[in-house]
C-alpha cells in the first residue's frame, strides 16, 4: 500500500512501538528468543520489531500484546490536536508561543 505519510515519521513511530515492546518484554523477564518461540516467530523478527525495522501487521501486534500483557486502544485524532502539537513544537521559533485554545 502506497502512503503519502513521511517514511521517516513512520520509522519514528515503529521505533517508539519497539521501545515499548522492549520495556514490556523485560518486565516479563523474557528474552527475545523466549518471546519469539512463544509467538512462533524468529528471534530476528523480534529484533526487527524492537528496532523499528519491521512494519508488522496487526496480527503480530495482537499476539505480542497477548504475550506481553498490554492492551491496544485506538483513539481518534483531530486536526486541532495536530495544530496544537505544531504550536507546542514551534515555540520560540517566531510562531505562536502560547496555546490560544487553552483557557487559563
């Protein structure tokens, strides 16, 4: 599937997921090999997931969630949230420096 989303942004998201996987896996005292065996995957696949080098499907994500005991939720994101994020990240760069939508 072709996407118009910046590939660097997608890589960043995968890396964030990967770092969360590492955290959950280590909390469960599981090695990459042990998790791979439980999931029916190769250790190399787990390494790729944790490094953000593999864009895996929802099935693998759900299996990992099951083994590492975390939940997945989907939330709607509005254009307003994107605008607010843009405002926060542009502070001090000559753009809006205060959130005009937040009441004091």
